[in-house]
């Protein structure tokens, strides 16, 4: 009797119809029985055992798909663009001497600008209590104050936009499982650096608001804090751009020759940020000489000697010129070295673009000096340095080693 009851059930369970209804009964695209019927995969199903092993929650680390990697790469590319915008806007804010117009810092409260005449006058009165108004802008009108206030306000709001561009998508991609283990650590570091940037920016502004009774110089922020603020922004930009390029651009399998190793080492470069903190562009407005001499007499007037490197505007501009000339010479040598090696077309384009931008940047720098640092030209020169850095990162990414 039992054999009569279970025999039909066994036959039915062996049929393709019910096997297709049982989740996990046949992980392959074929139902598993002798009928040979194939079924389409539903979302979330896996066609091979290896894919089942990579499913989240089954004891093995999940690997995001190539499509997910491209989305994350595009997100980080957009993030690096927002950081570049913040750097450029910050440079314009400094060139227009607007950075000290907002004398306090509130994460949420200051997002709403003054709307009435009374609110603007109250904001202007707060500004009048600080050294920049007393020494430099004592005859400033309310309309002029509104201009510099809106410049600094735009910079701060853009900074908040940068923070949101990093943190909100990072939380979403993390939850979706689109970040690898290594990428999770990098994204956490980037989000932490964004928050640190906001605090460092206010710490920098505070240095320009401090009263200095024994000094009659034009109030300005500490060049050390400015260099730290700009430097950390460039680190944020470089890591974001490098990671996005690594995710978006297919890697070249270049043969590891001695020439390639030399080219790869040559492609690494660096730059500085102290000129912006000291208005060093306003010291000697001539080129190639500084005034009437190649080496100015006031190059080492500060004591102790090391202070000149960071605080003497003449020394800072001299160092900036030497760095610029050296960088162009190195990029030129890099270009000619790259021509001797068979490289992919995309890598060659990166090398040519870097060379063209480097000489454009030199032309902009000399023009900025000779024309006594007009704001539009100086802002373009600052933006050009970021463009050179970006293409240098692109070229370095093109030449990166293939992981074994």
C-alpha cells in the first residue's frame, strides 16, 4: 500500500514542473532532470556553484559586479570633481580677500544667509569687531561687505555639498554590498578626511581673526594652516581620482622592462602651497629676474634661517619659481622618455596632455606676475595647477603595475 502511495509522489517530484518551483533544487540553468528543460534565472539566483559561494550570507566574501564597480568609480570621479571645485572656489575666495568675512562657524545655523536689512547690519557689526575691518577695510560699505560675505558663504556651502557627496552615497553603496573589503577602508578614510577638512578650515580662519596688538600687517590666515588645509584637500582629491580611474579604466598589461620602470619612477612629482598664504606673487613682478638680479638680496633676511623658507615672501616666491621651472623640465624629460617606449594610445595621450598643460601653466604664471596678479588670471593659474596634477595622476594610473 505504501509503495502505491509514494510511487506517484516520487514520480511527480521527479518531474520538471515541481522541481522548478523548489528554491535551490537546481542552481543551474537546467532543471536537473532528464527532460532537458531550461529555465531563466530569476533575480538573485546564481547559475554556478561558484556564484552561490559568493552570495552574501553564505560564509564567503561577496564580490561586487563589474557594473557596480563602474557605478562606484563614477561616484568617486564626481566626488573628486566637487573637491576640485572647492579648491578653485577657495582660491578665488582668498584672492578676493573674502575668507575672513564670516567670523563664526555653525554647521547648520549658518546655512541660512541674512535676509533682512537688520540681519545684514548685525552681521556687518560682528565683522567690524575684528582686525581685518579695523586695519584693512575700515571704510568698507555694507554692499561691499555683502560681496565678500557671499564669497565665503559659497565656499562653506560648497564644502557641505562635498561632505554630502561623499557620505550619503558611501552609506548606500556599503549597504548594497558594492564595496570590496579594501575599498571599504578607503571610503571610510575619505569620509573621515572630509569631516576633518571642515574642522581644519575653521581652525585656519580663526588664525586670521586673532588680535595681534604688536603687529600692523594686513590680517591674514596662518600660511601653515592654509598649507595644511589645502594639502589635505589635495590628498582627498588625489585618492578619490586615483581610485575612480583604477575602477573605470581597464589596466594595460605592459611588459616590465627597465625603461618602463624608469618612466614609472619619473612620473611621480610634487608641488607646494605656501605662495597662496603669503601673497608672494605681489613681491617681485618681473621675470625671469627678480627685480634687477637673479638672486634677490632679501632672500635670507629672517632669523633663524629656516623661517625664510616658510615666512619670507621673497624666499617663498623664489622657491615657487624654482619648483615651477624644475617641474616643467621634468615633465619635458618625461615626455621624451615616453616616446622611446611602445605605449598604448591612451597612455601617449596622457603624456602629451601633461606636457601641454605644463607649458600652459608656466605661461599663466608668468602672465600673472607681470600683470600684478589680477584675480581672474591668478584664479586660472591656480586652477591650472590642479589640472596638471590631475593629468599627472592619470598618467601614473596608466603606468601602474599589473597585480600578480
